[in-house]
C-alpha cells in the first residue's frame, strides 16, 4: 500500500512539474533596478544633465544584442560594477522616451540574470531667456567695431554668418574655394598672424616671411562688405638661445626640444627674457592692428585660443578633476590663473597703444574650463572649437555654452567634420557664425578634410545662413 502511495505521489509531482515547466527565456531571473538618476516623468536641465545612471542589485554588463534607444536613436552605454552609465545629448523643451529592451543588461556572474524592459519618460526644461550684453568691453571702440557688434547682436538667434579660414595665414584661398563650389562667398574672412616677423633680432617662423603690413587683402574684403576676423598662433623661441634660430620657434609647450620653455608667467615679470620677447612681439602686433584701425577696419580678434587644451578631457580626469596639465599651446602651460593674467596684460597693452578696433573673442573648450574665462570686462564673444562630432553633440555644446555664458554671443569659432549646418540650426544650435578650418594647399572642396563640397553647399543654400552678398555696409 505504501509503495503504491509513493508511486502515485511521485507521478503527481512529475505531472505538476511538467505542466509548470517554463521556457528557458521565462526562467531567467530579472535584475532589480535599485536607483536611477532621472525619475519617471521628471523635467531636467538639458545643459547640465549629460548622463543617465542606473544602479542594479548585481554587477552588470551590456549584452551583445542589447538595445538602448532615446527617441528611437541608438545609444552606447558603459558599465562599472553595479552601475550603467548612458551618455545623453539633450536639447531644451523636448519630450524624451528612453527604452532599454528586455535582456539588454545582464549579470556579470550569471548571464541568465537579465534586465526587464525599461521605458523611461522625461522632458527637458525650456531654455532660459538670454540678456545679451549690448556694449563692447572697449568703451572707446571705433564706430565701425560698434556697427559690427550691433549687426551680430541683431542677427544672433535669427541667422548665422558663414566664415572661411585663410590657408595658413594671410589670404582668401578657402573663401575662393567656397565660391567656386557654391557661387557665393562666405560673409567673413578669417586670418592668422601665425608667421609674423617681429624685431630684427627675431627670425621668421621656419623661414616663412609674410608681410602683415600689407593689408590690401583685408581692405578689399571689408570694402566688399565682408567681415574680418583673426587668430594668432603666437610662436615664440623654444629657448632664449633660439631667438635668432630660424627653426627655433613654436607655439607648443615642452622642454625646449619638442616645444618651448617660454613661461607665460614671466611675461608679466620685469627682467625676464620672456617679457622682453613678448613686449617686442606685442609692439609689432599693435602696429599691424593700428594699420587696420587707420582704415577704420574692425577685427574680430581671437588670441590665445583653446588654452586649456586636453586638461579637461575625459581621459585626463581623476574623480572629475584634471590629473595634470595637457595644454596644447604655451599660453595655457601654467594653468588658468596665469592664462587670465596674460589675456588681461595683452588687452591692456593694446589699449595703452590706442587700439580700439578689436572685438575680443575668447575660445572655450566647453568641458569645464570656466576657470579660464578672463571675465566680461575683457571678452565680448564666446567661441567654441569643435572637430569630429555629429549634429546633436554640436547642439548640446551650443546649449551648454549658452547656459554657461547667458550674456554673451556664442560662435562656432573653428570646426571640422561637424554636423550639417541645416541640421544644427534645425535642432537649436544658433551659432553667431561658423568657420571650418582650412586644408593645407587644397585646390577644391571635394574630399576636403574639414568641410567638403556637400557640407558647404548645404550651408550656403540655407536661408538662415548669411553670405557676403547679403551683408550690409557697416562702415
């Protein structure tokens, strides 16, 4: 009897087990989501929220066939221990749905332990109204400089100004390529004082001799109603001994062999060779700028660009702070405080020489370098240099800068391989102007390494882009 009883019981258990047996997919244990940095239905600031963090109850990784999307666009996530980090590129006043497909996140120790489907809905707040400063930092600016600034203010947020960079130094070669490809000239021509010959004790950089006193190219552009801008890759001797060495000039920091030992802090110290060289160079630069001022030609002047270099790049941070200096140029080699002193020293030097035709443009790296900002009293416009990034990242950079400097015009002061201007504009990147970098000795925009024919045709056919033929006289 007992044998029959146990046999019946065994059969019942077996039948129940067979009837309840799940598929392998249904047997998977689901990871438990413990915390998330954005709550369901939250409203967030597009300028400050750049990552979504999810914390699970186990150590996790992303499955090979995982799917994470934001409004349908695929996102790439990273894992660290129990956390998943999902980079976000958000724009203001937008509704978002983030979807993580079931099984996209799995346990490191047991791949059968997976995430369930997650659908997170949130939105971004509207962009705050800007109160752009309407006066130049130089209260004695010539009328033509004031006219240019007023024009930039009038167009800001409504239309963007096209610009082209000189091929190395002092020409409109790239602007001519744009005209050949599109039938229109950019509204702005940008030069570089990179090969400026200074005092007779100096040598031209690597043998280049450019007569910056010949302003005929700039004068002709201005007389055609075009705008003018200039940067300054300021090359200094690698060492004091290299002052008369033709090959001994550079703008990169280093040890005197691969870069310069020139210390920017010594520019402000009496008796140093750096101050002597800097003051000589500044005197020559002042004379060149005064040649433009005598012709009532204003200049959007962008010195000491990209000062922080890679200091704030993600790979160069430890716990969110720079692990060491990674300046690209000597003017950033001693950090933010010295850099700001150098900027102010230069500004005040030119003021002392009676130079009042400049509109001062400071270049942000847009990645934590607010400590490098010289201040509203010394800066008129904020620029950003962007390379090798798509439209939505371009938009995110613009929004962040606009939020960080709400009283300043924001420009795409340099760029290469960025999103189409039409896409950027549509999605909210309302740059004051955009300026692709040159390709050395390019003869066509076809295959251009920074902005090819298709890119420029998109830009110059856009009704929101100002070309030179549309420029009013600002004289």
